[in-house]
C-alpha cells in the first residue's frame, strides 16, 4: 500500500494505486487491486486550479482546433434579424471547470460520457470516480494525454463523499454532473444550489417493461433478459418490473426461466461467461436481502436468488449469485418498488393497456421503460404515455452515444450523449448589433 498522494502525471491526481492482480480478480474474488487515499481540500483545490489554468487556453481554441485532439460536435449559435438592418447573434460558450462524479457500475463509460462533451465544448473537467472503481478514470486521463489534451484539462481526484463534497462546494466550479443514487444526488443538488452551479443528475431507476400478448415472444423473452441481467443487473436503466399480459404469462415464464437458468456465471474475462460477480460483499448481501424480503411478502422464486461458488477454484470467495426470476409479484412489494441493482427480475401480470400504463407510471422514478408489441400504433401510444426519459420499443438497453440518455422525475434531469449534450456543457451569450443610430429615450 502507498499511503499518500502520488502524482502520476501533472494532470492526474493518482492516489497510491498499486496493481496487485487483474481487474477482474478484484471483482471476482475479493482480492485487493489497489489501495488509495482520498484527496483532501488541498489536493482538490490544486486540481481545480490546474483545470482552470488549462481551461483559459482551451476555451479560446476553435472547434476545429479542439477537433485535432477530441472529436468535436457541431457547436453553433443563431443569427436573428432585427428591424432596421440590426441583428443579434448567439454564441455557445463553455461554462468553465466542470466536475464529474461517478458511480461504480460503469466506471469508464461514466467518465467518458461526462468528460468528452465537456471538453469538446471548451470546458475543463475534474472527475471523481467511485472509491469502489478508482482506476479506469486514470486510464482515460492517460488516453486523453496521448491524444493531445493539454495538461490539467482533465484531472482525476480520488475519494468518497468528503472529496465529492469539496468538489461540489468549490467556488471555482461552474457545473456538477453526477451519476449515482437519488439520496446522494439530492445532496449534490443542494450543495450546488448554494453556489448557483448548473447540475446534471443521472440517478437511479425502477423501470417498467410492458409485454403485450401480440408480441414476438422469443424477442420479448430475450429483451426481458437484456433488461435485467446485463452487467449482473447493476444497470440504472434496467427494466426490473416486467409486466406481462395475463394470457401469455405461462409461456413467458417457462421461456424466461429456462434461459435464465442457462446463463453462464463466472470469470468475465472468458468468452463464454455472460454474468460476473457483484461489486462487493455488502452489495451481494443487500441484493440477497431483497430476495428474502420478496419471499416474505409472497413472491415465488422461480430460479436463482442464492449465492453461488463457481467451479473454478480461483473464483472462490467472489460475490457471485444466481440470476433470479420472481413470480407472484404485486405492485406494493419491496422488490417491485425499490431499486435492487442486481440480477433480480420481478414479473407481474396485467390485463389492459390503460391499467398497465397507470401501474408502470406509479413510481417516483422515471429513467427508462420498454414495450414489446407487434401493434405499431400501440407501441408509439405507450411510448408517449410512459413517464420516463427513454422508451425502448421491441428491444431493451440499447444506449449508443448518439442517443440522449437521462431521467424523468426522481431519476434526475439533464441528458448525456447525443447532440443535446452541448446544451448541458455550454452557456448561451447573446450579442446585439446596432446598425443605425441610437434611438434614445433620454
Ligand atoms: N442514471 C444513471 O445514469 C446511473 C445511475 N446510477 C445509480 O447509482 C447508484 C449506484 O451507485 P453508487 O456509487 O452506489 O451511488 P452513490 O450515490 O453512493 O455514489 C455515487 C458517487 O457519489 C459520491 N458521493 C457520495 N456521497 C457524496 C456526497 N455527499 N457528495 C458528493 N459526492 C458523493 C460517491 O463517492 C460516488 O463517486 C444506483 O442508484 C444507480 O441507479 C448508476 C449508474 C448510472
Ligand atoms: C446505459 C448506462 C447504464 C448505466 O450507467 O447504469
């Protein structure tokens, strides 16, 4: 263990990370990959100052110049004609030093989704990964460095809640983009409000997936698995409330359980593996606790829901569990109301479109949703009526970077990905140009 702050590069605050084993081993078998010391006020201040210094140069560069090191989206203003030949125009300008704070489930992706548009718009970013996953943001910093991003423009600080608080409260920070749980998101918003900083919040979810009897059943079953078991179910937009029209429930359950039982759980570095270990022992216990609670409340476990030890002795001690399908669920059960963030699918019957839309929307979350049907009118009607930032029609969990991603209600606001991201990492300046004489009232 290295017990103090070390500098990897001038632009990266890299805290005492000492590789001890392969990354997958950290996840699979609970061995230590690295240890780190959280950044305190001094390091946070230094990172923000170094990002600010780099920003002052970077913001002056034209999009074409920035495009030499980062693929820049088309950033443009508007021209507005006024009476008498006068006119106004708008410029999209960067915000300044932006802070990114990430969750542990998609550590590299979250760092990229936040920093790439921030930098493309002319900002600097100080990024704090989750203390559970401290390494990949540093690798991203190395990639940026190699691509030609100036020193200081993308800084990584390590730490947990205290470091995150220091970042949100720092007076030189213009914006905070946060990915994580709803309770932490509220705190981030409160702290940012005190400094009138802009905020993007990507928070939790409990998304509904509606499967109508006219669907293509094999696809609906595959979609339900994608909606629940991708990345061990540790995905914020997962469709974990699976509403199935009553007439097709028996066929659906038979197929979904058969496929779920066949999911190969084990070493994620092997080609054949489809599910790895959960992030930590406490998280595994939390997920298993949801399964126990569901049973107490009347759910029936059709498969999985228990810890498993893979046959590979190297994986012994890892936080693996068998993916779980719960039947006999009701809307008032804990497993149906709360985000589990693990491989647990809750299945519920429904009868009519109107009824299921009401039930699907009866939640404080609104991140994603999905519908399987062959009826094109129904598909678009349902998509319109579901209160969520995304609706997948006849598929689930498709999130290419060209497509905006973000939540409704307590799942947050602001969007990541797509052209619209520019609006969240820039501010609009209006320039008014008089072409005649001043028509003064005085
Ligand atoms: N909507 C989305 O795009 C996504 C949402 N999530 C959500 O994230 C949650 C799981 O991730 P966790 O890391 O457990 O969430 P978390 O809310 O515990 O932590 C997220 C980040 O916030 C930091 N943090 C904690 N307290 C803070 C404070 N007071 N001030 C500033 N920063 C603070 C943590 O160190 C971490 O980096 C789930 O609820 C999941 O749904 C996860 C991935 C994507
Ligand atoms: C598609 C992104 C999902 C997540 O970050 O949880």
